C-alpha cells in the first residue's frame, strides 16, 4: 500500500508537469490549429536558461525564475514571427515538419551553448523530506505541484475572464468571425506561442530541479502526446486530467511492470493507451468531435 | 517546317500518360543509366558507400512519398518499418537459412503486413491524429525490437552476413552498388507506374478530397491500406538491403529520428513527386557527409568544431527543413520543373 501511495505521489508530480506542458500544447492547437512537436524543446530551453542564470550568473533562484519566464515569452514571440507566421494556410504535414525542424534548431543551440553533458541545478529546495502519513515527499515535488496548479489555475481564469483570453477563445472557435469582430488573429497567434513557451519553460525549470538537465529533456514533449489525446486535443481541462492520468499510469507501470517485463515498459505503455484511445474515442475525454463537410 | 514545338499538344489521355514525353527524356535517361553502370569502377570505397546509402534512401523515400505525398497519409513511423524489414530479412536469412533473394521480398511482404495493421486506424483518423497514431506505432515497434529478443537479439544487436545470390557474395561496396542500384531502379519504375494506374489516381483523389473520392466510388479503406502496404513494402526492402550492407543492426538504427529524416527527404525533394523522392534522398544523405567534410577541413583552425559537430548537424538539418518549407514548399522537384521549362523555351522565354 505504501509503495502504491508513493508511486501515486510521484505520478501526480510528473503528471502535473505533463499537464503544464500539455496546456501550452492544447493552447497552440486550439488557437492556431498547429500541432507543436517542439514543445519538449521549449521545456528544455526553459530548464537551461534558468540553470544558466542560477549556476553561471549566480542570480538568486526566484529572480532567475521570473527572468526565465520573460526570456521564454520573448523566444516564443520570435519563433512565431519568423517561422510560424509564414506557414498560415499551409498543409498540416508542412506545419508538423516545421515544428520538428524547429525542435532540431533549438536542440542545436542548447548543445552548442551548454554542451551535451548532464547538468544539475544547485541545491535550492531543502533536502529534508516531508512525511505525509506513510508517504515521503521531497520538498521540490510539493513546489512543482504547487506551481503547476497555480499556473493551471491562472490560465483557466485568464481564459474565462480577461479580454485577451476571451479573444483567444473566439479565435479558436471561428477565425473569420473573430476577425470580423475586430480581434487581431495575428496577435492571438503570437500570444498562444508565448504562453505555450512560458508554461513549458516553467515545467522545464521544475523538471530540471527534480532530475538532471540534459538534451533528452526534449523527449518529454513527445510523451505529452498521450496526455493530450487522452484529454482531447482542444480541451484545457482535458490537458490537465490527461496529464495527471498519464503521469500516474507511467509511475504505476514503472513501479509494477518494469521489474517483471524489463526496462522501458514505462515509456511505451502511454503510447499503447494512446492507440487504444484513438481507436475507441479519437476525440478523447473532453475534446470536440470534428464535423467534416465537403 | 522547322517550327519548334514549345507547348503541350496532346489530344488524348493516353498521350498525356506516356512515361517518356519526348525522345530526349528517354535518351538522357538511358545515357544516365549507362553512366551509372560505368562510373562506380572509378570511385573509391567511401564514395561508393555514400552512393549505396543514397540508393537505400531512395527506395525508402519512394515508399514514404507514395503514402504521404500521393495519398496524404502522414506517417511518423517509417523508420520503424525500415527496422521491421531489416530484422525480418536478418531473421529469415540468419536463423531460418532462407536464401537472400527470397528473403528480401519476403521481408518486404512482412513489413507490408505490419504496415497494413498500423494503417487500419487511418480509416477513422485523419491528419494530425493519424500522425500521432503512427508516432505511437513507431514507439511500440521500437519497444518490440528491444524486447522480442529471440528474433532481434535485443539491444546487443544482430549480426547479419553479406547477401549472396547463387553463390555470388556481394561483399564489397562495388558489388553492392549494383545490387542496390538494380533494386532502386526497379522500385522507381514500380512507383512511377503505380501512380499511373487506377490505384494511383485513387491515392491522389483521397489526398485531395477524400469525401469526394468516396462519392466517386473510391473504396477508402482498400486504397488507404494499399498505400500503407506499398509504402511499407518498399520500406521493408530498403531495411533489408540496409541490414545486409551494414551487417550489424540494433534498435538504435530505427528511431524516430530516422522517420523524421525520411519525412524531411520527401518534403525537401517534393511531395507527390517520384523524382522529388530521389532528389530528397540524395540531398539528405549528402548533407551530413558534406558537413563532415567541412568540419574536417575547418577543424585545423577551429579545433572545437569536432565537439559540436553533432549539434551543428542537427541544427543545419532543422534549419534546412524550415527554409525549404518557408521558401520552397513544393521542394526541389518544383525547381527542377522550372529549370526544365526555362530551357525548353530558351532563348525566347516569353
């Protein structure tokens, strides 16, 4: 039972980061109709930028954290303007390949600047674990779950109440109608990429604090696919639920199945689930079915 | 009567579908093939190795272009299908002792079967969803390659012999060049012809507007599966040739990166174009080799360039994809058409 709870907790922690990354992913898909294969690299860049500030420039963690958010927003703007804007109206495959190309370029920058070696964040969160009944949780876990919840909550409020958020939802719903209501679709697209980069960057900072930082953090982006498909590609609550479910599922298979079948099961089970969902319920738990007309 | 025909004066569909539109295209093609037969004797082993890799890439890219370029079904699992072909061929030859020239088509057929299984979701899934489903297929097949150890020997890798046909062993780069060249030419002819048949037209109809295609009597399920089968068949053949050429295969050779590389080939070459697949394959195989050569020459002045070579390769790869997508979305095949059209009317291009 203790083992189960322990797995549950670590699953929820990883799942909350999945949810954050998935949020950005869903946002881009909803607003611009683009599937972003570079989401994992956004996360990696966030982790490295913050690490560079903390470890190389010796900026206090929280200031570095805020600065990282600023940097990621700016990077999001640049990427949207240079790479994504010319692609409006191109076929899906071109846009998928463009984001894949983008991920290669980002990986290249990180490798050239920081090299391929593993890096570790300097100790910032206290190492003293917290005991919750039988379960032991390290403090960084609590912080990352807390921040994930904070950001998810903030963005939910943002979409519900702020005028920019409402504009984004309008564009996601019907671009032409939004345009004729005087909403700048370009601005909304730019905002979607900024927010996506921002939340992925935040996820990266916490993931970097939990694990080591290296280029393979980028694979995290591919693992978000099962989460968003499970939740429904265009649903923000879906991203949160899907992220948590996939995180827990991964931890459980890692804990129970890996010792029996051998390593790597943890990585593949979410994708098996993904295929099953696509077969049974392609629009996920909360997604809107597409109605196609000739 | 020396008027030069500069437009297309075709009065029947049959005329329009002819493989060789003019005498010159046939002439140059035959000249090129003769050149291909002679030139390898003057090349050193490294250049031959690159040529062989290009040949294998052409076969794989043709397959992916039929599926993605002509039928419009995005596949992110082509690398894994290559792997299935490689392992199937290796298993048939090494463990079951079947001769290579039977094992290679069998490997293609086995891969085609796998391709059809993973193509089944394509009936319900379109575009993005299908891309993600094939991504899942890629990871699941990769997992199987590591874990079905009796067949694949897991992460340790499987040793494969050079192929031999009737006691003749293809054990040098030169001999292998002719084997790969023959298969690549056959694959090109096959693809070129399949595009001209009813199936090929059905593929294109599905890509352009699948609901209209269905209304016009195209059986979506049948033709989508056929496209998956044909595409994975060629992937399997390419995988088989690759396995017997490099003689040791591990699951690391067939990762998502390979799938992406093949997608890049058809995008850079030109989607929905046979010659585009060839251009793309040549380009994508030459690119890392050229970069390696460059970094070799530059390493004298900048010693650190060797350390970041992998990173630069990755970055240039991404950058080229982006540049092509933004500035030349129809690929090199389109540019080739433009050049040909220019010379057709030269010097009176207006």
